[in-house]
């Protein structure tokens, strides 16, 4: 009887842990602690990075700070691995991700996406000494991208973006090898070693590539963007009240021009709507 009772207790605890958070849990925690904790990447400029003062900075950071401001709470960042963020089941370690995440169908199984806050083009880049001049010449080449992200999925021809307003796209490249990296910067560092030394090309967000080139990376963009992706705020499943609040705040930031202003600040152009990314 004792062992049976313990088994029932263990099963009950396992079931409870597997259940989503009670409605209102995340919002209640944020308002009680007066702190919004956001997951972020310290090596993903201009979206998020450590600046010269060793402080988190960038477009995503500014968006997160504005969300916290409108909630009336303090802002804090943590930096778990991307694969950990997209796996869901955060267990309250952070409250949301403003990390330029695409709301794919697979991710929606473990995460919620209450609001899209901007759109970005995805592009290929090669070393400046490369003889490659068009996307078709990337077939059969070694291409690097962030592991587990939409660029990785595109290269594997397994990308599903089930959000409204996504322009159609085609798979234009069949790599010889796809090399996954923890961050885009790591991929850029390998390409920087020379044409074909470790990589023939990288595939990433165009603003991230341009920021790296501006910083001195010997790269150049090849062809037009392969696709345009909507980027959404992500939350752990289980708190519709928190999701509704985030949706309300992002909607207000679209309406009052805050997202346009921040996009122009960091990218030099308005990426807050898909129509404007093509200008």
C-alpha cells in the first residue's frame, strides 16, 4: 500500500508538472515582482548584443524595455541557448522572448505567439573574395546558419511559417552541407577565416549581416532575400491573460509609431510591416 501510494503521488506530481501554468501565473509573477525577465542573445547585433559598456543593447532589447515600461515594471535579461528558448517549458525562468523569433507551426506546439512586432528579410552572404555572384551558385556548397532557427529549417527545406501576411517563397538552394552554430556571429567568424576555409556562405537575417559588414566582417550579400519572415514575441504556454496584455501593448506600439521609430533607429528603415520591407 505504501509503495502504491507513493506511485500515485509521483504520478500526480508528474502530471501537475506537465500541465501548463495556471491562467494569470506569469502576469501575476511579473506584477508581484515588479520585474519583466526577457530571454535574449548577447551576440545577435543589431537585434541584441553587449555594447561597449557591457550592457545589453539593440532593437529587441529596446522593444523589451518598452514592454516593461508600459507594464510599469523593471526590465531584466537572461541569455539561455536558442534551443532552450524554443523548446518551451520555461518553468518561470523568464517571462517572454523578444528574440526575433518566427512563429512556426512546430514552435507553436510548445509556445504562444501573442503578437508580431516586425518583419525581416533573410539573405545569403559570402566572403568578399568569393567568386559566387548569384544564389544558384550556392548549390552544393557548405552553408552556415544558426542551429534550430528558421534559416536552418529553410536550408533543410522544412520551413513552415504559418502567420498571416507572409509573402510566398521557394527553396532556391540545396547545400552540400549545413553547418549549425549557436549564434549567427559564430557563423560569421568562420566565414571570416576565408572563402571556403570552413564555409562557402552564411544564411541569416539581412539586418544582422549588414551590421556585421559594417563592423568589419569581410562579407557581401548575394542576390535578393530568400524570404521575408514575421518576428513575434513568444511566451510559454498557459497564461492567456499575459498573452492578451502583450498583444495589447504591441498593438499600441504599432499604432503610435514606436515600433517604426525603433526599427529606423536600428535598421535605417521601417520593418514594422511586411509591405515596407520591400521598399
